[in-house]
C-alpha cells in the first residue's frame, strides 16, 4: 500500500494490531495521539489537576492490558473515553465515601465534645468559621449543603430535587467542599 493511501485511522488500526501481536513499542504512538484529548475529556468531567494526569495514566494502562479485547478499526478514542468515564465514576464514588466518612467522624466528634462540655459550651473555632462560611454562600449552595449534610439526602435524591445530573451534583459538592475548606483556613489564619 503506498504511503499516501494510509489514512490516520488505517495507521491507528495498524498500530493496534501490532500491539495485539506483541509489539509493545507500537502503543507509544497511540498514547501520543490521544493523550491531549483524553486529558481534556477528564479535566472537563473532573477538574482536579493531579487526578487528570493520574486518571489518564490509569486509562492507558487499562487500555494496554485489555487491548486484546479491542477491535482494531473501531474508535479507539471512544474506547479510551469510556474507560476514563468509568475511572472517573469510581474516583467520584471513592471520594464521596471518604468525605462521608470524614463528615460522620466529625459529626461524632462534635457530638462527643458537646456531651462532654455540656449545653451552651462554645464551639470550636473551626465549626464557628464553617458556619460563617456556609452562611456566606449563595442560596443555591446553602440548599446543597442543607440537602447533603443536614438532611443527609443521597446524591440521587438531591439530583432529582435540583433537576441536575448526579455527576453535576458530585462536582458541585467537590468544589463546594474545597471552597469551604479554603474559607475556614483563611478565617483561622486571620484569628491566629
């Protein structure tokens, strides 16, 4: 086949077949071709800088290990995005579990502290600052805090109530927690 007749898709398919045949070096051009678009896809879904690179890496590792199940000639980019989407979903679920565990621990510690100090005891500076930070949020974000952390509603219920996707709610909570953390740290820094 003359060089001019080789299309990018034919070249990609040839590289995939080469990797499937055992030529591991043929995977590098596939990574080079798809890395930027995959990183952009991940960054749009999960805008956390260190996770973008980590999930892109994990996507390519998974793709390399499972390339035998891929059909050369089909959309490799779409396959990579599907893998990345599954990894993003798993990361969001892991993060949500971690945040819920931290929240439950903090709630138990606060209850324990209030039981030990009795009614009317002053709150810790962190809790006081957190309340101030939440009070300074726009009403729609205060509602999100109320639904998730006061009413302990599941993400599916919150998404339905707010007519948003579950992924959008996860991302909003992720950003909101980071924003509140910075706000509390800022207030603590000013009072120190």
